[in-house]
C-alpha cells in the first residue's frame, strides 16, 4: 500500500494537515450518506438494484451498457433488471438503434418514488442545517459545497 504522504510531499509543511482533513472529510461524508439513506430508505432493494436505478436515472440503457458501467456480467445484471421490472420500477422497449436489444428505463412510478425520496433527504438536510447551524455557519457550508464541487470537477 502506498504511503499517503510520500516523498513528493516532503517539502510541504501543510501535507500532514491536508491528509488529516482528507481523512476527516471521507469519514464525515460517509456518515452523512448513511444519515441521508435513513431519511428515505430504498426499502428492500439490494445495492446492485439501487445502482441500476441510479444509472437509469441518467437515461435509458441496455443491459449490456449497464453491466459494463457496473463492471459485472450481462447475465447477472439481466437478473437484476428482471427483478426491477417485476417490481414495476423499470420497463423495457425496443432499442431504436438495434431492435434486437431492449432499452431499459425507469417507470413513472419509480421516478416519483425517487423524487419523494430525494425530497425527504433534502428536507432533513434543510431542517437539520436550520436547527444546528447559525446563519454564518450555513454560509460557510455553502462555500464548502463550492469547494467540494471543485474537488469532483473533471
């Protein structure tokens, strides 16, 4: 395993503090993710089913494309999609580019379910921020969000 503070960081006196912040950020983001999941639980869906729904939330896709994106075999993902179809969360239609394939998409009921779940998580964040943070702290958090966006930008 690589040392997080390697020789290239040797001349940077801030490197240990930056590493400590990176560790704390990873931990607190994990805790925040868990708290948000508690607010609008995906029910009895498996992690792979949730992953497929997240991918399809970006637009329709074939099982092959979904499997490639998830790094699994098409046969495995086909079973996942089949379960989601039976649950009424996804529906298939012929792929206009290749009629031999099926293009899968979220059903209107699933889109509404996702919308309600997101609204519940956003409401929890809103209420918690208002209850636990001062106006100045909320402004600081807004600036921190801008910094986080820079971290994930391509």
